[in-house]
């Protein structure tokens, strides 16, 4: 799926989820989780971290999404971009650290 259509689909599901649609939230999570997992594993592998450590970061990211969803935001646009954009300064975990630093700290 092209990034633009994926972002549009994820945004639509999240907006429906914010309106109380549990099925849309489940679809969002089922779609976004493999993307997050692939990005995190790529960066952790680059830093010689093991997959178990990567999975901890994936769970942190999913928890952050869930908690932010509960803040009452009624407009959202999800633009995750390509996996290459992750691991940058804007890619932060729920504890404020980036993916790259999280992988390094677990070594």
C-alpha cells in the first residue's frame, strides 16, 4: 500500500475509533503493528540489539498510541512516512527516548 493511502486509511480508522468504533480501532492496531515492528526491528538490528528488545519498544509504541488516543483529541492525521524516517529525533518512545537510543541502552 502506498504511504499516502495507508496514512489516509489509518487516519480514518483512528477518527472512527475516537468516535467509539472498537472495530476501527482493532483494524488500525492490526494494520499499524506490523509496520511499527518492521521499523523497530530494522533499527535495532542495525544496532545489534536482539528481537526481544525490539518487541519491548514495539509494545511501548503501541501503549503510547493507546494512551494518546485517550486524551480526547478529536482531529488526528497519522503520517508515519517511510521506515527510513524512523529512528530520527522525532521517533520517540513513551519514555521520551528515540528508537536508536532505546536499542543502544539495552545492549
